[in-house]
């Protein structure tokens, strides 16, 4: 009969190189990830379960997974940036999220033109979702406009673009090329 490892009486065995490889493979199999996120996950697992054997190098294991094609930071960044832009988030917010996910500077720079290109569409999507500017109800007072500007700035959009969108009259047709 197989014993349940999660029972209180049986300690979880410490990790070794083979177990760490299995954890890494299982993680990249289940989740789209970056080298940085995978290395952080492996470090956490080593901290939780302990280590047995020669010193572990989670960063090298994450790099090996990237060389094998299991981890692709640029593809992860492009997919995440596209998703965030469709949700209406701006370039600064997207760059911050990619940085936090461990995407390297070179990969972030590679997709920066795509993010910049979708900037106006993302800002309009955010304004539509939050009923700002032309999607608002009537002419907002100064305090409401300031709150709308602040919300769009927190979403990562540039001040000039935000100011132009918030200033658009409610119900007017919008020409994205004019923004």
C-alpha cells in the first residue's frame, strides 16, 4: 500500500537534481512562463523542501529549459502585452508587468514598438470600459475629469493622450487617427 506523503507523520524528502528537473518540466508543461519566473519558482521549492546533493542552480536550469524551447521570454512578453493592451492598459503598465514577470530588457525592447503602436487603441478601450470621455454621461465636472485622468494615468497611458480623450465631448464620434 502506498503511503500518502501529505500525512503528518511522513516528512517530504528534500529535492535533488533529478527532482528539480521534474519540477521544472512539470511547471513549464502547465504554465506559460519566463526564465525569471521559473528560476523563482525553483528557488522557492528548494527553500520549502530543502536540498540534497551538490549546490543547485535554478537560473542555469531555467536557461537550459529556454535552450530546449520550453521557455520563450519573447513569446510570453508578446502574448502578455497583447492581452493587457486589449484590456486597455498602457505602455508603462505593460512594461512594469513584464519586468515583474522577469522578462529581460532586450525582449521588452523587441516588443516595445508593437505596444506603442497599439497605445491609442488601448487607451480608447480603457476609456470605453470605464465610460470616460466620449463614452461618459454628459459633461463631467472638474473633479470627475481629474479622477478620470488619474485612472487613465494609473492604467499606464501618457498624459497628453489621456488629456485629449477625457476632453472629448460625450456621444461624439471618435477618429483614433486624430488622437
